[in-house]
């Protein structure tokens, strides 16, 4: 047993250990190498994003892309892609579907985001709205198929693909609008109301200029998420095909189509990345300056 005379000694030892631990963590936090470490970790993360995309483009002009060897270079894959028109209808469907999802996401996210910021207790509504983010795609797709096809007896088609993609994209769009709407000062609307402004004028002249980055960002994310969605669409497509479903089917059933898919994916990247870059520059830089 520990005597009462040993208690001060134990307390002193504990205080020394705490002091040593505190000094250690202070030295760690003050280490001068943290900025350089963070910079190189950032470079590594950026490289992990863009190096595979560049390598995909290189493999699209390789004679044997599945081997991972870029040489010899050839444009035969692009010639085969131009000669094969089967990918055009799925691409058109994806473009139209993604545009519709983007527009609906912008409208619904703006309406719901504005309403949530005006609630006294928005937690429950926000949780229900964002819950699809945490449901696996296969699970959500199977659940929607069982509900729409088995329980309601509805025929799957473009409309069911639209529903699946909207369920996936809408929570992301809502988050973007909420980030902006949560910082909006409602007293501006009260002042405009006192001056006789109609509800529409208050929204369009006061709220919309502030919410604009979030609204257009919601549309961009809705378009991109819809254009690349596969897991939920597989369950709800019926006999219809979108671009991701076409690529998946071709890669899974015909190994000879993989080089063509590389070429098609490269073309999509070359078109979309500069367009998105210009769009975000105009949205967040040009409009802010003006």
C-alpha cells in the first residue's frame, strides 16, 4: 500500500510528466518545417489528381494502352472513335439529363436553402435533406428500384434515371447554397420591406446577387454529378443508356473497346476542364470584382 507520505512524491512525478508532455507538444507545434511539409503534401495531393488524368491522355494515343507503355504513339484510337457512332446517343442523353438535373438543383436548392436559414430549429430538416450523402449508391439504387418498380409498378426509363441522379446531386447543391445563405443578413430584407419593395424585388435585387455564387455552383455540381453518375442509374435505367453506363458496358464486355473509351474520356476532359475553369474564374473572380 502507498503511504500518505508518498502522495506528494507521486503528485510531483505526475506534474513533471505533464510538464514534459506539454513541452514536447509545444516543440512539435512550433516546428519550422510544418509550412514546407504542408506545401509538399499539397503538391502530392494535386499530383495524385492530375497525373492520372495526364496519363490517361497519353494512353489514349498509345498503340497498346492496356500494357501501360506509351510507345509507339498512334491516333488509331481516335480514328476508331470517330468511325463508331454508338457513343453519340448516350452522350446526348447524358448532356440533356445533366442540364435538367442542374436546373432543378439550382431551383430547389435555392428555395430550400433560403427556407432552412429562416427556421428556428433547422437541424431535423437539414439532416433529412443531407441523408442521401451517407447512403451507398448501390443501396440507394436498389431501394429506389424496389419502391418504384416492385411496389408502384412503374416502368423504368429516362424519368427514373433523372430521379436517381437528382437524389444524388441535390444534397451537394443544397450545401453550396447553405454556405452562402447562412451568412446572409436578414435585416437587409426587413429594411427593403420597410421601403415598400415587393417580395420578388427583395429576392432579385438583394438576395440573388449575394446567393449567386452558391446558386450557380449548385448548378455546376449538379451537372457534373449527374453526368458521371453510374451506380444508381444501373438499377433505374430500364433499357436506356447514359454515357457512364455505355462506358461501363463497353469496358466490361469488350476489352477491345477500352482504348476507344480512353480516347472518349480524354476528349471530355479536354473540353470540360477549361470550360469549368473559365466558368469558376468568371463566377468567383470577375463577378466579385464587378
